[in-house]
């Protein structure tokens, strides 16, 4: 049990999400535990949803686009014109998290509630549409709302306005660690007394021609499925979505009878000493996990689950495996490892938030979501992976790893509320 007073302990009281697996947090969890896959082969996807210019060509074989959603049920026509798809996703997820936390109106002390979220590309659809008008269609002007729609900070501003949160609001951009950093920063601000509560998480909607060609050029994408830690893995699959959480001081949450999904017990973040833009260093990842353990005042033996970054690329999975072995040693095979990117693709700046959901639900239900499309163990990734089918196992404490380009590492440690 934490040695911190309840006024410095941070709990998650609400969550909302939408991704290729569904448009609510529970839809996502139900799909995850059932092992359903949100990844689709490119030829089955409507090209108009990807901002593709005429005669566009893509070598990418598969993507994980957002599940069908009627935006008109959530926004007026004027609101839709003002919001890029990434903002729409974040607002819908935040409103669900707000309701899930038992909140139906703006907080009385709104200036003590902040909005901190992560995104990597920001308003990618707005940016892609503007480029297409200027460069391909030869137009002399673009939409007057291009800047306010496309700037990454717009996502946080719209979420704050939708909920009536009057505290700090800003976006964290640390590539694929963005959402995990956002949650860690929000936790720290609540512990420090700067906020009483926060809405934190991540959102990403970057499946546009511009972005896809960039990832294609890196040669890290899979021709079909994402197979983290598996033999025969060939790369990552890009996805989109958002997940948002309501974070509160434990004493405040208990006083109002809020749901207590989990406690954020620890947070660790590092940068690789010899930072490589593309290749992570196991030592840096291990130090981030160790820092989260230290922040939580827990021993290594307390960890039952690692919700891995697990991109499905040959190098990244190997490096993360080395980091886990380097920190946990002989304990490694006792710790379950799960990788949600096999289910919902790599949602970049949102991944740390969306992939926190199966870790939270493992604490709540004792069910570990599977890592699907597993072809067999890879000797270079000798981990206790939960392949293809969910397993039942008590989980007391779980780590969520996020590993980003530029040698950026962020790790959350969560546990059941005691």
C-alpha cells in the first residue's frame, strides 16, 4: 500500500475510448479480451477516409482505421467544421470518461481541473487537406480555420471547453510516448497540489497520404498483421483512435463515491544516453521501468503484468525484450507480457492511453488480453507472452511501457486501489 497520504494518491475514476475496435471503452475491452482484430487489409478500406489524392499509390499492406461513427450524433455542423478528426476523437472519448466517472456537469472548482493529453501529428487531416488544395488542385487559398484546426494544442483546448475544465490545458508531443507522458505529468501535478483532478490521455488521427508515405519510406510497416514478439514478425501496422481518463486525488474521489478503476502508483521517464532517432536502447527502457518502480516504492517481485510497447518490428521488440530481461532477470518468466498493437494497430501518440485500458481491466477482472497473430516464440524475445487467447490470472500491479523515436521512454505503474 502506498505511503502517500490520500490527498497525494492519484486514481483513475473514468475512462473513454474509441479505436478500430469500437467507439467506447467497454467495446474496446470486450474486443480485446475476445482477441478480435481491428486491423484491415488496405484494399478493404474506403480510400476517401485517408485523404488520398488522385492516382495515389501505397505499398502499405494494412491499417487499423477508426470504427464507423456518426459524428453528427456528437457535434453540430458548426462544431464539425471547427474540429479536425483528432479533436473529435479526443472530445468524444473525454465526454465518455467524464460520464464514466459519474460527472454530469462542469466541476464547481473548474480551475482546479486540467486537461493534458498527448498527440504526435495533431490535426493531420487538416494539414493534408490544405496541402492537397495548394499543391495538387492549384488553388490560391486554403480554409480560414486551417491553423486553429491543425495546431496540436487545439485538441486540448476543445476538450477543456467541452467539459468546462478551467485549469491548465496543453498537449504533450513526444512521439509514441506522448499519451504516457501526459498521464504521468497529470499525475505529478495532482500529487503536487497544482490540480485536484485532470482529464488526460491521447488522441491520434494521422492516416493520411502524407503520413502514410512517410511511414512507408521508413520500411517498418507490416504487409499484413502485427505480430509482437513473435517469430516471423515483419513490422508495425498504423492505427488511429483516442483514450481519455479522469484522474483525481483519492480523498476527493472517495468523498464523492466515484468509481475507482485503479491507482497510478508510479511514473518513470528517461532518454537513451546515446539517443538514436530510430533504435531504442534497452538500458534506457530498463531505467524508465526501474524509475516507475521506485516512484511507486515497489519491488520487482510485485509486477504481474507488463503491457508492452510491442510494435511488431524486428528491432524494437528485441530491444524491449532485452530491457525486460535486464531489469527483471530470473523473474522475467513469471511476468505476463501482453501487446495490444496486435489488436488495434499502432496509434502513435495515443498508444500509451489506449493500451492502458487492457492493463486496467486486467486489474479489475483478472483477464489478460491476448497478443494475437502469434506464430511462435522468438528466441530473441524470450518473454511470457499471452498468445492468441485471453488467460485468467490475478494482477496486483502492472507496467505500461511506451518507447518513442528519439530514445524517449515513458512507463506507468498501476495497481488496484487499496
